[in-house]
C-alpha cells in the first residue's frame, strides 16, 4: 500500500514550514497567464534589434540566440519560480532542470549557469537554503556545466532558478515558429506535472506519485541538440507553464499553421486522471484556459478532466518536436536512446484558414 510522503521533508528543520506553504504558486504554474503576459509585452518588440540577434521576442521562443560568428551562436535564457515540492534539494534540482531545458529546446548545448536566489532568510535556515542550491548544482553537474556565480535577495517567498548560457551552430538553431504543413508532432514527456504538484500541496500524493513527479521534472531534455542535427526536424519547443495547448498554440501562431492533437495518443503520467477527477487541479490550468480557449476546438464529449490536462502547467516538461513524417522514427530513436520511454507522435501540422481555430483536438 502506498503512503503519503513525509511532511515536512526530512531535509527541512523541524521548526521550519513546508516550502510550498510559503508560496502562493509553485513551479511553472507561477507563470503570468498568457493573455495578461501578452498585454504586458505588447510593444516590447518594436525596438530595433541587431542582425546578429537570431531569436528575440517575436514568437515567445524558449531563449534568445545571438550569433557570435559563422560557427557559433550564444543561447541565453533565464527561468525561476517558487517551490513546487517541499524537499529543498528536490526543489533546487527541479528548478535547475527546468531552466537548462530552454537551451536544449533551441538545439543548443549549455556551457554555464548563474544562480538566481530569493529567500525569506528570517523563516528558512541557511542549511535549508544551502540544500536548494545543492540540488541545483547537482543537476548542473549532470549537464556538465558550472554554476559560475549569481545573485541573491531577501524575499517574502522562496524563489530559485538559473540564468543559463549555451552554444549552438547558427544553422542548427531550432525555433518554435518553423513548423511546416505536413509535419508530425512528437512529445518527449508525459503530461500531468501540475496535477501531481496540486496533489502534493493537498498532501494526498503518495510516495509512488512523488517519485514519478521527481523523475519527470529532473530528467534533462538532452535530446535537443541531437534532434536539431536531424534534417527534417523543423521546430522545437518545451512544454512548460502554459501547458500543451499553450505551447502548441505558440508553435501554430509562429508558423501560421493549424496544429492538430490526437488526444488519445498523448502520454499521461500514471494516476493523474484519477487525481484530477478528485479535484487536484492547479489554478494556473484555469488561467491558461481562459487565456487561449477561443483558439482551441475540441471534440464533443471532451471532459473537464481532459481539458485540465490539456492546459496543465508542466514544470520541466518535455520537448515538442515538429518534423517530417520521414524522420519521425529517427526522432523517436533519439528520445529512446536517451531514456525518454514515453516519447510518442501526438499530432500533425495542417493548413490554417483565417477565422478557424489554431489548435484542434481530435
């Protein structure tokens, strides 16, 4: 029989509160809602940019890319959030994995990181904060990069993340806006991280569920550079805080296409449907849906649980690949060789007609 995971975490001092109790949101569920973010950023891309800036704000891509020379481009990104779990080491590891993913999603290889730390130092002990940093460093070590510095502040809520820099050949940059009609879509990780994190916060997640949560959120998206090297892989992005629907919509808008998702093929983490039916759904899922529901067509009978999973915020989620059908098997082989057992074809890219939905769920 499974039992709930210990609360508080064994790495947390007995007189300290649970990390998740100190934050109003957690993980990529902390993201500002898509519609609100669009209002905030409106007009931000009107400033002139140098020709060397290969990727900027235009399509809400995963990272900025700046060409250094004919062989190298610099990939630069940052990501940070509030605790999605109570264990400080695990929190640090998840946040670091999530931040590094943006470099992989551009087809790049990370070279170094800087830590971003905001902590309520009058509430959490130096030992607990140190464990958060240790978790982040452990993931950077797995990625083969140093944490070369950073910045810290005294904050009301605990916040941790990274600035990550990487390198990529300019010809192998993979944007989220280059999908082509006729492509198939492949998702590298199963969905349901937001559901599991909601269950954790309600203390109803068992040890097996926590293990699944930790395994998926700390799995580095290392296939990115190898996928970018395959001719026929046109677009890459990672599925994070806006959910599968939100990031598929970014891909569709950027390329001027329609994305069709075959829902029955979408991989899900074990147990998340049952948890969602019991009410373990994040508030971010609803905010996501409000922001983009008008652009989504769903089949009759599509349930509230399925809708919640479609918009479920994925902390450190999987890569979403748009590629020709001819290379789909090769893409799946790259995923499989690097330990992504759930990678699967989930849809296709079709022509978009003015006035029709950008995302169709079949």
